[in-house]
C-alpha cells in the first residue's frame, strides 16, 4: 500500500501579501539588464520606463530616470530573479493585489512616496502598513 502520509515540503509566510482582495494577479514583464549581475528578491517594487526615451521595460524603484524618461511605480516582483549583464530578463510580477508596504524592497536610499502609492492604486495594487516580519 502507498504511503499517503508523507512529508512533502515546508511553506512559510513571508509577510508580502496583506489580504486576498484584490486578488494577486501575475503577469510577465521585461526587466532591463544591469551593468553588474544582481538578484532582485520577491517583493521588489518595480518602475515602468516611459516617456519619449522610455523603453517600456522595468527597473527597481529608486533608479535614476534618464533624459526624457519617466519612471512610474507599476508592479511588484513575484519571485527571486537574477538580472544579468548580457540581456534583458523576462520575469513574473504582480500587476494587482494588496501588499504590506514595509515588506517591499526598493533601491538603497529610495522610499515609497504618496505619488508612488497613487500610481500603484491606479494599476490595482493596494499598500497597507503592518509589522515587518
């Protein structure tokens, strides 16, 4: 007889998702390549590049915009992703959902402003404050 009661793995709560409404919906994005290989962690806040010099690719929130480029908070990375130097990377990100603001990751020295929160609300991402886990 088969062993139906066996250990399959472990699951832990990372504190990223605050609520099940609105539902967290995932889509594919293109993250711009970097000058040095880096791993972006799940929960990294990403900005969309637009404007006349924008390329419609994503960068970590807090990146300095180029000339004639606008960077707007737009989505949250859904899984750890290695960003290389050779080419842009396709990754999965949350386009909607309700997240804990304190558990989002941004570039060093960056913060999430009221304008960023409003931009995220416009695309269906809500932020709430909670104790960081």
